[in-house]
């Protein structure tokens, strides 16, 4: 049996001859590491069958040995994938891996789809014990109170007027591991477990209302593309790499989700300031048996806000736990975050469309201007977990955890999730009894006849866990509708044939992407372009950049030109075969232009030992009385009189502050840096008269918009008046034009706060 290490060492030694700088290496060029594959990809999707590529020259694997340790003479390729064609795990060649087997193109997904089940099952079990996606999370306990507005829409008991239901909500990033940073550009999960008296209801949402794919069979593909490259396990918690952009540029149904991710929503300011969306269309049924098609929204009372790119980078180094810390600190401080639960309610028509929008397509939104939101209740998070592992880590969500009055539709992404989530929890939590973990236990009677298995903690009595029985007196008995049983809505299934297909209405991948981009304010559009420029700039392969730019050309010519200029590549033409509609903009999609409550906003008060302690205490009380959180910042820790210093110049960071009030100027460069960052990021800044000269000496322009000077009481009041806008947008102008186009006032509801 020969030893293969010599040949491996030769390949490694010669890697500078075989590697490349984005193509074939020319004589005299410096070797640049980082190519994701051993040869450059084609611009177009490859269609000619070929065998798997060999490893890169710098790669090797374990010695090829048998399970009992005997060496073999097998080459490295012999233990990798084989053949030119896609197969099942059993070797059967597959004609299609993009579409689930359905009862007609719009029908439900069939259980007999072995390929779907094999693909999803294997994907669900690829990571243990950490979640495959949404591994990094933070959570809190709370209560949901219904206002009764949903009573004519659904018979769900927890949505009746005045009903209060305990909840547990977990926020998360999607791509990163448990140890990754909070402030990466990524989709966020927003999952809420309602402990209702009719059983557990899980609303498993995201902070983006659309998804990358239209069919669950593609979920392993998009996550494999977004995860770190499998050879080096980098980059962590990022989409700024070749495999992600390779996938989304080839699979254009992903473009809508991608542009939302490139917007300011991709880096939330706080979980407390983040929207949630159910993504799918659900079917609600009322007491009379009438049904509606419904989309579900969480709307934060504090508004929807994002971090600037620089702020996110600063936090990645200074405080990678910023979002979980922000949530926990706000709750501990009594600034309990709140969200209104709102519905878009549409007729349950046979074609399951609304205003020409296919409601079964999870890559499409229904603009609020076409179907306004109806607020049906409010969630308040009022308590932090006592043990991260027992609660935040072990909580198990599943979109199939439903209650009477809320049912699923034939959305092919939702249909696959109904299988995948249960399978994932069984793998991650070690067996089928995960519902018995304290954080997952229902707040309703459970008599399920499920027995034994790993981690069974109930001690069941009786001898007949089967139905029907007489030995246990017939118990448990089946319930009817009168007893509150969950009965699936008897939705009709159109006569058709089983096939792997999708409706023609799923084919428009760009019109709503254009709608989203053109609905944004200029400063938000600039941030989108900057995000694309950074993300694509991190890609190694030029053809992947060009392919994605071609997709941007179909979205908006100016966006494409801006990104192409930043990348230093030619501006491509839009694909002539792609028809893109010019839909009316939706101002509701903007994050800029409204005013919001300031509860929990953090105001840094810069002071020193010479500061009048009584004045400092008075302004602290005024800020707290307004609902914000005053943070005293001084050259060192300790106390100023009897007032504790929360941050020193050594530990303070501008990013956690929503405004800065300067009572004492300092020559310390760290103080100047804090003010300079707050200025660049559009934060409100107040400077009392006696500190103006020192602040100006540090280089701060005290005449700029949003920089207030004067007496303490006047400056403090003015600063608090600026906080509801989130930032001083006038300071972040774009090309000399105002950064803000005022959005129309959002309608309020009885359960919505008055907005200034």
C-alpha cells in the first residue's frame, strides 16, 4: 500500500505555478491566495456534464484508511463525490432538484417526494448540536395582549379582546455560528412562542418579508451557498463571498431578499427596533367557517432603524454582543420593548392572488398601500431569561405548531418547513421529547399517547396508550370542533397531475425588487449601493461580479452603474429577455422620514470632576423622565460626587449612544474620537456654552445641523427633541441634495402609540 503524502507535498510546493489571480496566472504576477475553486467559473451557468473538480493544490485530507486503520492506495478523489450527474444518496440520477413533487403546479407538496425528504432530512442533520441556521440568538419573556380586532377574522382564542398570553421571543442571525458577532449584515429571525390555552402557537418570522427561494427543496442550496466556504470555514457570518453571490446571481428569484439584505434593514440598530414578518401567506378561519388569506407583521413601537456600516464595523470589534446586550439592558432598565401585531387581510379567492400578486410566492410582498395593516394586539417583552442554555438555546420553534383558526397554505416553501423544523428539533435536542423541556412545555393539557424515547421526563400511567382502547376507559378521546379541536381548513385541491413545477406567476423575479429600491429615500439607496459594492468587492471571481451586476441592471440602471464604478468594471446591459414592470413605489418600505418614541434611547452625558454635580443630576433626571437612558461618561470611572460614571473614555463607544450631551470638553483624543464618530453617524449632539470652545478645538463643527449649543436646559430639551427622528439626516446629505424625502404619515390605531 503506497503512501500518498509525497505527491501531496509536491502539489503544495508547486501551488504558485498552478494557482491564479482570478484567471490563468501570467509570468511575473504575484500569487494571490483566496480563489474559492481550482479553476475560474464561467460567466454563464455551466450546462455540459463534467466530473467533479479536484481539490485545490493547497488542500489535502486525512490518510485514506479503512475503518479499522489499514492504509489504502486510494487517491483523494475516491473518497469524495463521484460522477457527472446529480443523484440521490442511493445513486439514482435526478432530473430536477428545484421543485417539490406537487399535486399540480399550485397543489400541496406530496409526502411521496422521496428526494425532497432525503435532501431536507440530510440538511437538517448536518450540524450538531448547534442550529444549522439561526444559531446565534437572544431572547426574552413577555406577554401579548389582543385588542379584539381579529375576532371577525379568526376563531383563535388568544386573539379575543383582552386576552393576555405569555410569550417567549427569540431573535437571531441566520448564517453565523453561536460565537459570531451580532452586527453582521444578515437576515434576522424573529420567532415567538405563544403559550395559548389551546396549545402552543409558534410564529416563526424574519425581519425581511420575503425569502431567497420559492420552494423549500432549495433551502439547503441557499444556506450551503451563504455559509462559510467548506474548505476553510471562512468567512464567518457573512454573505460577502463568492459562493453566496454565485448562487443568487444564477438563481434570480433570490434577488428580492438580497436587496432587502443590502439595505439598512440588513444591520438593525437594535432587536427592539426591528420589524418581523411571517413571510408566508396563512389561511385564517373565523367562527362562521369563513376564511381569509393573511400576511402577518410585527411593527416595533420604537420604529424601524438601522446601523451605519461604520457603526457595525466598530461594534464588531468593540462589542460583538451589542444586540443581545441592548435587548437585555433595555428590559433590565424597565424600557420594555413593544411590537404591534398587525395583519394584511385579503379575500380567500380560488386563484389565491391579490391585486395581481401571487400570495403563494414567498418572494413577493403585498405593499401596504394596496392592503393596509390592521393592528390586532401588542407584545411587550418584560423579562430576561435566567439561563441562556435552558431557555434561549433549547427553545424549539415549528411553523406547524398551530391553533384553531390559523392554518397553512400551499406555499411550497412553507410546506417544506412543516417537515423540516420538526426533524431539526429531533436531531438538535436529542430525541422526540423536546416539547417536555421547560421552555417548550405547553400551557394547556397534554394527553398525546406518545411514549418513551430519549429524555422522556413524564411518568405516564395507564396501560393503553393507543386509540381506541377500553382498558384505560377509552381515554384519551378525540375532540370535535365544539371542543376546540384543531381541524384543518378543508381547502379544495384542483384536479391536476403530480409534477415538479411552479406556477408561471412565480417567474417575475425583478419587478418587486425594483419596487423596493425605488421606494427608498436617496440616502437609503446610497447605502444599498455601498453594500453591494462591499459585498461584491469581497468576491474573488470577476465573472460572479459581472453576473450579479447584470441582475442589478434589470433592477435599476443607476444602481448598477454606481456599483460597477465602485468595483472598477464595465457597466453591463440588462438582460433583454427579462421583462421588468415599473410598479408604484411603496413609501411604507422606507426607514427614514418618520418620528418615533424615544423609550430606551441612550444619551451620553460627557462630564468631568469640575462639572456642577447638581446640574448633572438635574439633566440626568430630565432625560430619564423623557423615557431615555442617561449614560454618564467621564475621563475615568468611579463617581462624580455621588453620581456613578457608567463609561470612561476608555470604555465608551459612540455607537451605543443615540445622542451626546457635552457638559465638559476634554483634550483627551478618545473624547474627540467619540464626538467625531457621533457626528459622522448623524447623532444628535448638544454642547453647553462653557464647553463650546474646547469642542470646536477638537475639530467638531458646532454650526452643523443637529449640533446644538447654548444653556444646559435649552440644549438638553433640543437634543431630546431630535431623538425621535433616529438620526440628523440633514447631516448625511447625498450629492448636495436632501437625504430625506418625507414619507406620508403612517395611520395610527387604537393600540399604536401617538407619534410626535
